[in-house]
């Protein structure tokens, strides 16, 4: 059975008039009549009762009209769905984020995607440090990642979302808690708490800033996540130099202070350079149109 014959039948079944159906279909009436006869011959059944005055459906025709409506509707839905996917307007995007980015950037990203691509769903994978995100991006387990450069490994493109200053997290009863702004050099004798990830971009930025201030930080504790890091600060086990966006994670017993001479860290959107998923491309395009990027794209250097 040809699909066009089923559409021809549905048009005649709706109007019960070969002339009106032919006009709707933009074909000649004799060609339509011949197509219906071919369909009846193929099915070995009479679908219409024809007289000189009217055309009506037989019981077999009534049954086929119900089934044809269902089948043609499903086909049309499938075609629209395939076209939306092909245009990047429908599908699933798996998004990884560092711990703080879930608070600082996820709301904005999700809002833009919902507004511009309402049929694209975001699957969120939060609290992932840069090395873990890079590994999942390269393996195909993630489509996009909000991470802190540099990227680990090859084949990733990065777009800068923000360059944010470093801030100081200290216990509420710390001697420097009364100061609104703290010089990094004032921390030379303090025990530091850092991230346990070997390739932590924040650890590298903190170490670089401390060296520029004339000392090497004494790191006494490591934390697997920002939440744990702040908990250790609240317990009085040390101080931590963190991205300023960590202020969005208030914790009793911890206060944040600006640092006078600390450096900064970047936050970037990363994706596979050779990814040909149109849905991922569409998400990147709407984020770019919303001015969420602050710099041109940059491919991760090859090792």
C-alpha cells in the first residue's frame, strides 16, 4: 500500500466527494478515482458505495478511515519530530557543571534553553571537577561541560563564560574576619584547604597567586568538593582561597572576604570539537545569541 493512496483515501473519506477531495489534493479527479480503485483492488474490498448522487463509506471503509487517521497522524508527528531533531530543536543535552557553576550559571543557561529551545531537555550532572568533566566529554557521556580551564586531554573546544576573582573563605571567628579586605600575604602562616583533584584549576591559580605574593601556601587538608571544603573551613581546620562565586554557597561558621592581590580563574563551556549533534549546536548558538560568552572559541591544545 502506497502512502499517497492512504492520503487520497483519507481525503475522499473526509469529504465523501471525489471532486472536492481532488481539489484539496491538487490532482485531477480521474487520477484520484483510479488511485482509489487501485487501493480497493489491493485490499480486495470495496471502500466506498458510489451512486450518481452520493458517495458513502462501506463498513470496511469506516474501519480504514479510523486506522488511516491514526497512521497518518503518527507519520506526520514522526516527520515533524525528525525535522525538529535535525534542526536541533528537539532532543536531550547532557550538561556537566562544577559545584559553584550550578548556582552561578546553571539558572541562566537553563532559562535561555527553555525560552529558545522549549523541546530540548537538559540532563544535569552537577558537582563535577574539570578532570572528570573532560573525561566524560571525551567518552561521550556528557555533551557540554561548564568547567575551569585548562581542559585535560584533546579534542575539546572551550568558550569563556566568565573570569572571576578569587576570594577568601575563613572561619567566622578567625582573626582576619573583622577585615573587609585581606592581603594575600597576610595568609602566609595559615594552614590552607584545597581541592583534592590532581589537576584542579583553582589549586593552580591559588598556588600561582601565593607565589607572586612571596610564599608557598601550606596545604594541610584536601576536599573532594566545594561543599566539603567549606565544611572544613567552618570547622576551623584552615582557610581557603576560592572563586568568588562560592559566596553563593553560604554556610554557618564561614565568612568570605575580598582579597587585595589575588588572581582570577576562568569558567568555560566545553564541548567536543568534532561533535556533529545538531541539538548541541543549537544550544551553543542560543547561548551565544544571549551573550553568555565573553571570548571567542578556543580549541584545547593537543598534547
